[in-house]
């Protein structure tokens, strides 16, 4: 039986004393992160040519714990994970430099940028016991369970959010639960006018959670701005603002889960565009709406639910899915404001998102080698071809697999 890795997030119910202890752990982890980052920068500036490595810094943890009792109060695995996170940020920085991207050197962690700590080995510093979370140096913390944990727990992460503390148990070897086959396939076109349009013409309404709550969020933000920095009233206003943002995030995630589940239950194979959302967010006019829709999160949830249900999700190149005619393959150029596709060649007339969803489905079926695609038999044997484009386009625009 196929198995997947899954993370379970549950709400913690710590006592006031335990909350102060958890806050202290975050403070010490943040301090270690900043000290380790400063050490790496200092080594580099001294002309040694290299920064301090993760393993060199881990070797110094024993001496640090002996010299500073507050660090000795933390489990060694928690401290090691802090250095692993710093090393991960360094590797991401070097990767961006190598690719010629905007580098973004690792930053120091302030109070508002450090929210979690991880025990990297279950049973050594963190474990579950009779429904309680047992943390080394802290004790037993009550957990508000919503479902049983399945699989083998590998890591335990404790995080602080706007409404309290949570524990995340990352489990391996979680068995999948295949759904019975339906024999159906579909393509989905993600958009802003409607969140998604299926190949059969079904449209999923875009709830626009952030746009709906934007007025209340602005009001809460102004309240924070009016408060004096460092005051108790400002901290209270900031917590209220954080809860409003959290509510919007949870609404969006709940919507994504429900829509992904509906798609997985209805279709064996789901095709979607391989969207580069980070590039699309550079559009200053559409960035807020694109971020509000949360396409990347939805596709991630869809892929995971499909894997758990034994379904297939296929990403296809997005080039010209909206411009090409789903009836004959001819490119019909139209701007974003034109919401209806009318082909002058074959007379196909339908909503542009419906047209794109059909193209996505047929393009994905071609990539999978599905023969005799219904509705596309009037196309050329090679699929989309530059010779059928109305207007000249460079041949480089067409992937070789379609020629």
C-alpha cells in the first residue's frame, strides 16, 4: 500500500506557567539564531573566506550550554534545529546568488519573526503520552485533539499563532485511502473573475476573503498605528490585527480544502496550468487579487489530497491556453478585458475561461499520450501548430512535445 507523509496540527492548552516557559524557549532560540548568524558574518569579514558551518557551530553547543544555564534549560535537539534553520537560509541565499536572482541575505530574528521551535527526533525531547504532549524541561501540556494521529511521528514542532499555541506532528508512513475510480477527467483554469472553471463549463465562485474583510483589517491597522510604540495598548491592538489576518487565512484554506476535495472525489485525473505565481504577483494591478485567491496553496492542497486518494494531478504548460481555440486550435488574440472567446474560423463561442479549461484538459491528455481525445479530432495530428496561428509567433513559443 502506498504511503505519504502528513502533518497533524492540534491546539495546545498550556497553563500560564507553561506559556511563560514556551515564550522563554522562543526567546533563547531566537538569541542563538542571531548569535550564530553574527558569528558567520564575523568570520567572513575577518578575511577567512568562509563562514562558520552548521557542524562547527553544533560542536560548540556543549560549551555554550555549560557557560549559559538558560541555554542548558533547552533540549539539545531544539538548539541543533535552530542551527539547521540558519544553515537552510544560507543555502537558499547562495542558491539565489548562483541563479542571478535577488539575493536577500539572512536577517536577524526579531520578536515578531520567530514563532516556533522543533524537536527533530520524536521520543527524545518530545513525545505524546496519554493524550498529552510531553516536552523536555517543560512537562506535560494538554492538547485539544480533533483527530487521531496516524503513522510514525518523526518531528514535533511547537508554534505560537495569533490565538494561542499549536503542536505540529510530522508523520511518515501514513497509508493512503484510495477512492473508487469514476472514469472522469477534467481540466481547471484558475482565475479571478471566478476562482476556477472546469472543462465542462462549471464555474467555482471566487469568495475574495481578503477583499471582503479588507475594511475591518484597515480599521484594525489604523488602530495599531495610532498607539504608542512599546505600549500595552499597541500590543493589544496588534494581537487584534493578527487575529483578523488569521481569520482570513483560515477562511481561504478552508475554501481550498473543500474545493480540492470535491475535485478529487469527482475525477480520476485533474489537469491544471503550471502557474508561476511569483512572477504574476509582479503585476501591481492584479497582485492583491492574485494573492487573495491563493492559487499556489490550492494547487498544493489539491496535489496532496489527490495523492492520499490515489488520484492523479498533472500540470501542463500554460502558454496560449486562453488564446487558442478549443474547437480548431487557431490562436485568437484577446486582452484580459475580453471575457468571451469567439473563433472566426470554426465559430466556437464560449467563455474564455471555459475555453482555457478545455485546452488545459486536452493538452494534459496529449502529454500523457491519451489517444483519440474527444472533441479534438478536428485538430492537426501534431496538436497545436504554429502554422495554424492567426498572426506570426516564434517557433520557440511552442514546446517541442506539441510539434
